[in-house]
C-alpha cells in the first residue's frame, strides 16, 4: 500500500497559499516531510488526516480516495497532531480507552488489555489514573503517541512529534516509530533535519506550499557534493560575508561564526571543502540555489 | 500613591470594552422597562411617572443584584491579575507598599463597578426623549433622585460587593471560587428574603439586606402615587442604619483581607510526576494483540456519553451551580411549602412543584445556556478536536451523547429537587405522595421544555464561528422569542419556539382540559427539534474548515441515505402535525391575539355604547335545562325566560350581547332579528308589535359550548372533566355590556377612547339612575328553576332546593328550585363530589368537596353555623332552605356567593392548614364572608354606581369580622386587622386611577371595599358599639331586603350609621366614609410611678397628626379634634403576642402634642395612644412605647 498525492492545492481565506500543486508518492516505511515553519506541512498532514478539504487535487491510500472515503481512511489512520490537548478531569487510562473505543475497539476486555499494553509501552502505566491535565509536556506527547499507535494504523501521521521531548526520549520515540514503520506508511513532518536523516528512507522538502525535492536523503546530499565550503570568521565580518557569499548556515563554534557557503567553485581564500549534509540540502533548496 | 494605583486601575478598565458593554446592557434593560409596556425589570412599573424619583431609586436599589457578576469580573481581575498573568514576580519585587497596592486596586475596582449601575440613569434619561413614549406619563427630570440613588445605593453596594469579592479573591486566588462566592451571595440573598418575608419581622429583614433593596421597599411601602412622583428617600431612618451597617461590614471584610494578603508567592503545587526520563519510552516490545476494529455506533455512543458525563459531573462550576441551585430550592421548599397564597396551606404536590419551578429553574436555564456552549466547543477548546475528529466515528456520535449528558444533568438536578420536595412534605407531616405526578411534571413536562432549549442551543453553537457569538445569539434568540410575538400581535404557539399552552394543574381534573393541545404541540416541537438535530449533525464541525463553503460542502457530503429519509420523514411529520394543530386551533377554533381583542373591545364600545341607556325589557323568571357532558367538556343550556316591559313607553326592540366562546341561539316569538353583528357579538331583535308597558313575553335561548378538537389556549376553562363551574353570565345579556369596555387609561387612549370613570357617579336620592343593580343583567329579583344533568358518576348543582333527582339514559338529573326570589345570578356545577351534611335549625348545611381534600370541611361547617347564628340574630332571617359550599378547581382562586350556594376554590381553603393557635383561621373567615353575602348582596344590593360594593363587600367583611371575633377573640382581630391595614396602605400606592373614599369606591377597588372597610368599620364599631352598628344594618335590611328598584346606594348605609352615631362622634362619618383620612400618632414618652397604694401613675407624652389625602395621595394636615383611645398593656405571657389590657380610656385630643395621665393597678409593660392600632396609621408600631419606671416618693 502506498499513498499517492496528486496536484493538491489549498489557499486560505487570508490569501496564504498553503499547498501549491503538491504531488507526492509515499511508499510504505518512514517518510520525512521537511520544511520550515509555515511551509504547508500541517495543512498537508491535516488534509491526509481527513480534517481539511483541499481546493483541488486528489489523494489515494491504495484504492481509498482520502478526500471522499473519509471513514475508510479514518479506520486505518493513526494521527498525532502538532498541538493537542485533552479533556480535563479525565485520567490517561480512561481517555485512551475512550479513543480506542472511538477507533472501533468495542470489545471491552480486549480494549482494556490493549490500552494497558500501550500505556506500558509508552511508559505511562504508573500514572494511568492521573488526570492528563497534570502531565508534563513529555508525558503528554507520549500519550499522543500512544493514542496514535492504538488500533494498529496502516497510515501513521505524526506532525512535529518530537517537539518538547528531550534527546533521549526522542531517540526512543524514533525506535518505536521505526519499528512500526516497517509495515505501514509513516509520515513524519518535522523542521529538524537530523530527524529525517536518521530515520527516513524517503523524504520531501516543502517550502511555501511547493515540493522542492523528493527522494532519498542520501541522493540529495550526493547532489551537493563539492559545492559546500566552510570557514570560520570574526564576528564583525559576518555582514560582509553574508552580502558577498551565498551563506547556507552560520553557527557559533568557540564563539566565532562558522559558515557554510554554497558555490560551484572555491568561493575564496580561507574556505575549505565541506562534507555536505542534509541541512545544507534543506537550506539550499529553500533558497532555490540548488 | 494608592490614588495613582486606583486611577491606573480605573483608566485600565475605561479602555476595555467590557465596562461599556455592561453599562450598555443595564442601560438597555432599564431603557426597555421604562419606555415600553412589554419589557419588565423587577416587576411592572407603578402608576407613577416613568421617571419618578421612586422608579429611579427602586431600580438603583436592586440593580446591584444584576451587576454582581459583572463586579466579580472587575474585582477579581484587580485582585488577581498579577497572579494569573504571572506578573506578580515583577510587581511584588518593586518597592510598592502593600497598603497602596491593595487599597488602590480595591478603590479602582469599586469605582469601576459603579459604572454599569449608571445604566439606570442613562436608560431613564434617554427614554424620556423617545418619540413613542407618552409624555403624560413622564415627569420632569429629577437630578436629585439620580444623585441620591447613586450615593445611597450604587456606591455603598458597589463598595460592599467589592469588599466581599476582593476578600475572597485575595484569600482564595481562584477565579472559580470568586464566582461561586458571588453566586452564594445571590442565593443567600434570596434565602434570607424567604426567611424574613413575614410582616412580623420585616424590620429585621430590612436591616439585614446588604443591598438596601428590602429596606427601600419597607420605607416606601405606604407611599402614595403623589409621594412616589415627588419625593426621594434619603439617608434617614432604617435606610441610614442599613447603609451604616453594611458599609461597616464592608470595611471589616476588607480589613480582614488586607491583613491576610501577602506579596509572597504561595507554595505552588508540587510539579507533576515525571517518571524516570531515561526510561520514558520502553524499548521493551510488548506484543500487541491485533485488535478487531468494528463499527459499533452504540458502544461508541455509550462510551462517549460516559466520558462527557464524567467531565461535566466533575467540573467545579457544575458542582457549584448545582449546589447553589439546590441551596436556593430546598430551603425555599421547606420555608414556603406552607405559605401558599399568603396564608398557611398544606404542602400539596402541585404547590411544591410550583416552588421548584420558581427556585430551581433559573439555574437550570443557566446550566443549559452555559454547558451547551461548553459541550459543543469542548474538543475545540481543549484542542482535542484533531485527534477525535480523525477517528472513524459517525458525526452523530459527536452530538447525541453530549445532548444526552446535558439532559441527564438537568434531570438529576430536578430529581434532587423532587426528593427534596418529598422530604419537605414528610417533614410537614403530609403523606399524600404523588410520585407519578412529580415524575410526570418534572421529568416529562418540564424536561421536554429543557430538551427544546438544549437542542436549540446546540444548533446555534454549531453554526456560530465561536463560543461567545453562540452564547450571544442564543440569548438574543430567547429574548426575541419571548418578547417579539406580542408586539407583532401573534398569539399562536405554532411560531413561538417551544411554546405550548399554559395550564393549571388541579387535584380535581389533573391536566385533562389542556392535555390534547399540550400533547400535540409537544409532538410538533419535538419533531421540529428533530429537524434541528439533523441539521446540527450535518453541520457539526469536524476538522479545520476556514470557510463556510467548506462546511456546506461537508454537510452535503454527510447528507445521504438514512439522513435524507429521516429528514423527509421529519419534514412530513412536522408539516402534518402543524397542519393538524392549525386545523384544530384556527379552523375548528380560533386564536384571538391580545391586540385584536383590545381592538374589538374598543370597537364594541364605539358602536354600541349609544344603546347603554336605551330602555330594555327586564327578566322576571327563568327556567333552565342544563346538560353537562364532562368527558367531552361540553354543555348545552336551554332557558325559558319571561321578560317584561317595566317602563311607561312601549319597547320596540330588544338587544343582546352574546358570549363569543359559545354558540347562542335566541328565539323570541313575535320578533325578528334585525341586526346580527357576528364580529362584535351583538344582536338586535325587532318586535313585530312593540312590547306595551307591563306586558310580559316569554323568550327562549340556547347556549351551547363548541368544544371541538383543541384550542391554542383553553378558552372555556369553566368546562372541565371534573369540576365544571359556570354561571348564567354566559347566556345572552340584554343590552350593552359595559363590562366589555377597555379600562386601562393607556389602552383607551391608544384606541381613541376618552378616559372614563368605571361606574356612574354616586347620587343621593336617586331614582332613574338606580333602577339597576351593579350586578346588572337587566333583571330584578327573579324566580329560577333548573333541571341539570350530568354523567352518572358526578353530582350537578344549581341554586335552590333539590326537588327531584333521577337517572335517565345513563345520566343523572337534578331539579332545583329557588326558595325565594333572588338576584339573577346562578351557578351551575358538576363534579365527583363527596358531600358532608349537617342541619342548622332546619336549614340544610352541605359541603361538596373533592375526596382528596377532606381536611377543612368541619371548619367550614362550623363557620356556616356560627355565621347563621350571628346574622339571623343581628341582621334578619335567612330565606333559603339550604346553604352550600362547593369546591371548584383552582383555575380561579376565589370564593363567590350565589343564592344559598357558595362555590369555593380548591386553593384558598380546602388545602389550608391551620395548626397553630394564633394562626388566622382563613377558612372560617372566608366562609363567614360568603355567608354574609346572603344578606349583603343577595338581600340588599347596591344600585349600579360608585359605592355599590360598600353594601355588599364591605358589609360582608364587617359581618365576617364580628363572627370571627366571637369565635377567636379580640387579640386575633388585632392580628387580622394589622394585615388588612398593611394591605390597604400598600395597595393605595399602586392605584392606577384614583383612590376613592369608601362611600364612592369602585367595584374593582378591593383594597378599599375589603381591606380599608375592615379597618374602618371595626373602628366605628369600637367607637359607637357593636349594637349601634347592627341596629343601623338591621334598618338597611328592613328597608331594602328584596325591595324593588330603585336600589339603595352607599348613602343608605352611611345615613343609617350616622343616625346611630352620638353627636360628639359625628365627625367620624365624614372621616371614615367621605374622606381619605390618615393619622400619624405616636408616643414620645411613657413612664410610670409607683403610688403609696401600690397602683401606678402612668404619664404619656403623645403626638397626634391627622391628614386628609386626595385621589393621588397628596396629603394635607388638618387639626386634630378626635376622640382617641389611650391605654396600657401588661407584659405578654410566654408565647403570646399581646399582654392583658390594664387600662383603656377614650380621650378627646385637640392638640398635636399632649401629656396624659392615668392610673393602673399593676406595672404596665407598654402604653401609648391608639394602643390597639385601630386608626389608619402608617407606623402603628410607634403608637405604644415601653414604660419606664421612675423613682417613687
């Protein structure tokens, strides 16, 4: 089963073009959707999660028309929104059980077992009787993961899932996803390049509603080979450099700006060839240099 | 410094929209109330200028109750803003003094809280200049009243409220608790009101009212229209004390809050539990069973219901409002369960139900309004929507469980009140538990109305772009639904959302007469709500739709299959029930809107008033054949009526006004119908040969009820399944009926009619104008014979002796014949009665009562006997062979006297509960009053002019007082007269036209011909003696009993009384009957000194003022030259209200201040002037004073 998106467009009432003729084919496995904030990732995710109507285009999950056969999609869907809350005064266990029920697990005994197992798996079992409103950000996020995974979805959509998680937790979360991702379609939207690099076999870069790249991350890096240069400079020189060169990124190393610069040839004195990474791909793509 | 902070606070709020919106809301409410008759705020306006000082002050006195929740918002924010915005770490680390900070914020919030209250002034000032208001009803702008009200009410109330709420906010630092406190303040206010409503502790109640509203009521309760128009209450007396008390309490509360406030951060709650982060997501792979996913909508429905129910049940606000509502309801039940209708009653179930509706339902409506929004917007507000919306759940499962949750909550509140009601009944020793009635009325009847409201609220919220707009439109819709139909002159319930016929439950017939219409309208609105529900589901928000187009497209996608058929089915059912209702209410019956009704009345007067004085034949005798069909609420009355021409000229036509609710056929041999006005129900018959003087003819008429199908509202509520009661006024009335005229001067003006006095002016020695009684009907004393039939299980009653009784065709027949010619005033009744029978000197005494109401029958019998004893001894013979009291359903709450027969409402005596020795025996009194009518009205009846009711109502009142005094003693009369005086003094302030002296009272001025007459006639009896009064009454009886016209006027009585009054008391006649006389007597000082012989010299310093009032209540002081009692009382024995009288003496008082002395045998407790409060005096309590013992020799 794969997810095929064709010419999806969406313009908001305020004139913002969130999706501009987006076409993607997403195979089984982990698929990364990379883009800066406001790129249209969430709009795409919500459209795939049956929560939003596009202006035009189509999307098919296998044979299922995502835009028309919404209930068919929902039966196969696990969705972790970028932002979500929970009902006040309801415990984690009750809430998860309720969502499991809404997904169709009507057998009470079976549901109880699965909920318990899922709480175990997401390490919420100890606090299962506590009201969700008292949870920390990380715990709440784990609850979100639990509810998305429950019911063995065939399409798992996770919108910025690692926001608020500490690095260790993030790793373990990826392990969990990777484990699931072997059998189903997993779409992971993020603005963190490293996530995609680590996890995804396929990816797309979206910016201002347009797909700028789609394919394997390694291919993208290969494309950039020999075109990224690096050097470290003094702070006052920064403005000069930014004006003169196509600066892909700058970060502080030992208190001094350390630049990545894009160029077909050695841009100038003091620059050394750099090992291109996905971040360089991302920034050059969204600046349309590449 | 604190001034700066206060000013900052004020500026902060002045820039926010909230203050101005609140000001606008209050302004609009008041504006509506004073500029339109449709809108009311705290009751109808008095008959004063609409901007009278009294009106201004009255609004200001209770407006704090409305602005309380608004104040909560200001005060709370002022006290807690820094905590909720987390700016306290910044603010409290500045070198700010606690004093400046707290006081500044507090004063700022107080001042801002006043602004919404100013809406009162704004509304009243603006309304005066609206083009549609009637300038005659507006006085000059009284700025002083506005400023005084702000000083007396607005500022102190804002201060007190702010102090309490500030203290709660500072101590609890929780917004919800602040709102709870505000609610508790509101309910506490209501409960305290219920606790202290009795006249005995009105002063305490007035002092205990933190807002001064009840104080204002008490201070102004006896104000006349003139005073209300020109005087405003100031900082004096009770009002001053009240304000001082509550300002002090406010200061104290603030001081406590101040001392407890600390800048330090509270210990915050422990951080939420965070398990070892290292272990956050377990690498352990738990094997998950592959779950079987199913579409099981009902399981999802039940699960969703559970989750929403738990969420609501655990929410603080719900618990708070549920508890507050029960706190408002249950104590009211316990306290008022026996207080129905101003006297003690048994806690019958329908009365408890009415109390529950009054005290619980405002909260239920709040719960529905608030939680409909919360439930619809719950997923959105909690940001749960994306997760929940992407589950495979049908849309209706988002809707139905939430609606069910709300309904179950409402029904739980009702059930708690139901249990409370049963507990209260048990507590009062009342064990007739009508569980079925409770359940039906609360959980079916009322709950269905709440269902309509809930469905509507959900619908509006689903279509709204956000919660607040949803709330706004819901409230606007409800207000429009309540107020828009009357001005539009639309009366049918078919268009007014959720509207069903009003009904009155009776133990006698249940709700049978209303049931069919109620059921059909309920079905109609249920189906409509079904349609709304379908629409709600179609438009239920799912996912993120930023455009209305998307919502519509979604709805179109959802609208398929079963939904289409369900909608079509609903539409079809809605149209057909609507059609059926329309057919029943508008084709088989008719709906007359109120304005149409008024227009017809005006037209009737304009067209036919010209015939009012036209000579018409008079009724001499009537034979009725009445058939009552209780099960179908139908009736046929056939009558053979002998009419006669009493005039010296021939009469060539006879005119009739007929009842629009019945089908009337008239047959007059030798006459033909020359005009048949089917719109105004007037008919004129022309005699082929005119009726010659003294000629008699026999005519026939038939009056048939036309109960077919059901009506929009039941018009002939006199015909019921059990408890039929109508009188002969439904028959064709000869001539013009002035009773149909519009009476309200504003209505008359609207239809271009001149203001009129309701009755012709009083004349002395009148003949031609006194040829008719005020009962009318163009008859004198008539012979009446009735054959009346009903269904086999009921008894049917008409006036007179029962001469024959038989069964025929499965129906019961009774024949009655009047023992003596009587007024043309006959009642016809039928119900399943029990009958109690006794005998008094050969007269049959009977009480016809419902099986469920046996309690007070013995008291009624006793009263009938005692009345007959007194009246036959003191007034004259009783001419009937029977005296009957007959219970009728509580569709009306009166007792009425027909010849020998007294219908008596179920609700004013049959369920009364007289169990304490000092309770006024209301039943005994009412029966004695009605029995007295057998002399006063049925033997002596007044001519149709002012003062007529003095001869019937006032004398019946006096007679009943005498019988009561004999039975219960003088102390009971003091208590009774205190209520009568209070009622008179209060009512004169609400007079819509003119207050008249007793001698020229109009027939609808009950507060004069009952209440004032009680006080005045009892006083006269005290002054000239019971025997002298009764001599005068006997003379009136001898002269006028059953006499032919001309009929007597009130002069006949007053002249007879004057004859019996000694020369030195002659001034009384003018004071009591011809003028409106008011006293202001008080004792300034009372002291006693022990004498050598053990007796006491008592010295009184008293003040006496006497005033005469005009029709509007303007008073002029006149010199005192009166004989007034002085006296002294011993200390009352335990549990007794009054002590023994130690001294009573009548003195001639000629000065405003006098010093008086007398001797008593023992030490008096109290002494003073007019000690029994017999004179009309607005403050009777200061007539006596506690006696101080001064040193002996």
